[in-house]
């Protein structure tokens, strides 16, 4: 690709000024979009992550390398895609505002939780909104970037967020009993985290002593509240979490179809209440939510992820990690028809991805030699 010189870049400016905005092709339903100059919004579709796609038109002179005005009123349809670029690695040492001028000109703490740990040092988990330019504060109330902070970061945190390669493993019911269930049972309570919190925090939330202002729905079976991954502004990246109150429900493997246990009723209630709240608060219609369960989960207290159906959550929504809530309910309903047999999630072989830093990686990788290819 040819490099553009400063003189060429300057000459190109007038050509861009002839662009006439027509409508947004891909972005969230944000009323601020209506302030775009000469906007004639016909309809707005839901967003892509970190990009904006615009439909408009240029005068025919756009195709001519000239600064002269076009002699005709003819226009050419045009699509413009604007994407946020990656943050340069060399900025890592000067991210925050300081006297020398950091990458971010301003930051604002949006959420901050101080959790008492077993040691004398409490765990701080917070997220900040950061603005690259101070002038964008009013235009981007959610920030140009979202900054999450975990302090003090344990070795477990460091391993979790370090780059690592992954493999897909098959977990038979026998492997679950022999390898995975003992791992879950022996999992240190201080490492059972929700949104970076320690287990005591989750207990306090469920008991009504923490985070109550954030709870969107609460019943005797579960609570529903925003996940820290969400910026609380952008509907297109809506991210909620439903957490079961039953501490005996640890993962997908513990779900049963028996009516007496009420697991199907629990999952249907989560589906129903999440849909009602999403429609009432954010105008998301039926079919606009994606609900799923991770296996392996990041913490062993049963929970359901609830996101905008158009949200791209990367590996967390990929095959081998996420199980759609609808499919889980359907499988449990089949389970319900054969109460004399072990539960379907007791009998299934589950395939999932494991990063090399995961505590199950070594044992499960070795166990794959027992399987037929």
C-alpha cells in the first residue's frame, strides 16, 4: 500500500467535505445520532462492537482528484466504516492522565467495590470510563474506552488474563467424577469469584448486604443484575447476569429435569424475567436477547449470561464454551420424561475449550489419551 504524504492528505480533505450523511447502517439506537449534521435517519439497526457503518453520498467530483466544485448535482452512494483501532502497546506505561500527558485525558470511576478479603488487604474491583479527548466527555458519557482495575491482583488473576493457547477437550461422565468434580469441590472459596469479587461478596449480594442498588430483579430462586462487562449505557452491548440462590447448583452438570428439584422452572423464570426487564427498560423485543451458560464456568456458582442478541462477546459466546439456555431447557424437558434414568447432564460427554493456564488443563489434556479418535 502506498504511503500518503502530508501534502496529499491536505489535498484529500476537501473531497471528504462533500459527503452527505443519509443513515446509519450499523449502530445502536442512540438519540445522539440525530445531531449528526444533515442527518436524515430512516432506520437504525443494532450495533457492531467498536465500529460504525454509515450510508450516504458524495458528489461525483469525489472520484476526481480535484479541489474544484462539481458542475453537476449528481451524487454517488457511499458507505463509510469507522472502526476503533487497537491501543498501541507502547502506551502501556502512560495510560492515565498525568502532568506529562497520558493517553487518557480524563477518567471517571463508574463503579467501585471494596471487598473484605481473608487477608488484611481488601480487594478493589472497579471500572472507569476514560476519555482520550476532554472535549468528548459530553458526547461520549460512557467514555471512549472502558478501564477495569483489579487490585491487588493475585497470581490467579495474572494467569487468567495472560495470553494463552487453548485446546478442545472431551469430558466423559467418568472424567467428570474422577477429575472435574474433585477439582470443583476442592476449589478454594477465595478463588470462587463473581465479576472479580471473592465468594464472600457473592454471599453478601445474595443475602441483600451488597450491591442492592444494582439488582434489577430478585426472587427466592435467583437475582438479576448488570454484569461489570457492560458500560451501563450502550444497549447494543447489554450484558446482564442471573445468579441462582441455590449454592448446590455449581455448573451445567448439576442441572436435572426432575420436577421436584425445580431446575426447569428456575431456568424458565430467568428467561421470562430477563425478557420482561429488557423490554421494559431498553425496548428489546422478544428474540432480542441471547442467554447462555458457560461450561466450564469462570466460577462454580450457577449463573446465566444474558446479552443483546447482536453483541459480540468473543470466546465467551463460542462453540465449546456457551450453551444456549433454550437448548438446556429442551434437554432437561427430555430428561423429565425419563425420571428413572440418571440426568442427561450426568450422562453426556461435554466438549469445551481449556486455556493452558486453567487448573484443569494438565489433567484433562492427559485424559484425552483415553478416548477414541
